C-alpha cells in the first residue's frame, strides 16, 4: 500500500496565487454609475442656482423696500418714495413674470395685474399712492398701507407664475 520511504506531501508543489486584479479597464456598470452621478450633480447645480437667483430678486426687493421705508420715516419726499415703490414692484414682477406681459402695463392695467397676482393684497386701497402721487407736486401723504401691500406682494413671489 503506502510505502514508508516516500512522503506523499513532499511531492506537492506550492500554490501559485493569481495576478492582482487591476483597476483598468473599468467595468461598464461603473461607467454608467459615474455618468448618472454627473448628470444628477449638474441638474442639482442648475436648479439650485435658478432657485437662488429667483430668491435673490425677492430679497433684494424687500431690502430696497425697507430702505425706502426708513427714508420715508426720516422725512423723504412721498412723491419720490411712491415712485420708487412702484419701480421696485415692476422690477420684481419682471423677474417672476414674462416680460411681454409686464412691460406694457401702466395705470389701471398695472393695478389690476398686481391685484390679480397678489393673494390677499388689495392695491385698490393704495391706488392714489401708486398711480397719482408720483405725478403730483410733492405733498405729504400716508404711505404706510402702500409699504404693507408692496411688502406682502413681494414676499409672495417664489417661482415663475403661470397665471
């Protein structure tokens, strides 16, 4: 049977390990995953930039409005302040609504647009401050309600309106 003179384990050869697996070429699944990650990153970048820019117009409008309110409380001309408020409203509207819809509006059409696009804001209460006062000689006027309406309307702007 087994001869005692020769050891069968001595006849075995050493185990040879296979070559290391390299990183290149990358498998197709990894390429697809990298592509999907890049596409999603670009989409997130695009939409976050767009969201930031739209929010920036709102915050700039509110900041200017607060500055004009300070000027008004310190005795600035109500004629100039009412003109500036109307200008802020129009500038903010141009960011959030199509230019073709906004650019030509004036007078009652502008007031109707502000009423239509503002929820719970009634610009008819401040009609004279918006439409008449900017073209009158400077006279004292109460603009507190106009500031309140403008602030409320600007705060409601968030994304493009599809009304």
